[in-house]
C-alpha cells in the first residue's frame, strides 16, 4: 500500500507540503525545549551563587544590596536594601526577579584618582621588589666573588709560606754548609 502511495505522484503533490511543515514544527519544538532547559540551568546556577552582601539590579531597574536570603511558602526571596542614609528602604523580592549582580563602577573622578593612585602605588611596590631582588642578586654575586678572591689569596699565601719555608731551609742548609767548611 505504501509503495502504491509512493509510486503515485499525486501523494507528494498533495501531502508533501504538510509533511515538510510537520517536520519543521517538530524540529522547532525540540530545539526550543533544549534551549529552554539550558536557560533554566543558567538561571538556577545564577540564583544558587547569590549571597548576602551582593549588590544587585532587578529586572525593574531597582538597585540594592542583598541583606537576607530566605524561603517563604516554598518561594526563594531576597530582602534587599535600597537607598542611602535617611532614604534607606527594604524590599522583599522574588529571587528570580534579580537581573544582574552589579560590579562596582567608579562614579566620580575622586574615586578614579584614588583607584589610579592605588594602582600606581602597587606598581611602585612591585618595581621596588624587583629592584630589591636585583640588588640582592648583585650582593650575592659580590659575596661569591669575594669568597673566590679570599680563597685564591689563601692559596697564594699558603704557596708563599711553603716557598719561604723552602727558602728558609735552604738558607739554613747554606749556613750549616758554611759552618762546616770553616
């Protein structure tokens, strides 16, 4: 029966577009569900990595700092502190409404200059450590060269002492010889 349907050219002309359309829909559903699972996994790891003290931004554009993480009626929520000084307020929000963990941004020139000076100070400290290491290596080289010089001087003085002993023996022998001759 299938061979009869395949052999007749009317089947593909009539139903071919529907088969292609159904195959396309199935492929779209499968890729969509795979993408959704990946997004859920990323969102879950993001939520699991949240901790007290993180500065956050919500999807609605509210900036704040997480004060407490807790579960209310099987829903994870975060207590967020917003504002400064007298304008401080607290919000309890669903943890999945958090858009991003904020990285500190330098707002004004003073902070920038302080950060820049801290960076420059760190660079100076690193340069000083490198200079100290270089000086230490030079001192070690000098100590080694002084040690080798001392060793060669000791050898030379030892050789001179042996030579003078030999010379003194020969002088003594000469004296004895001269005395014997007399």
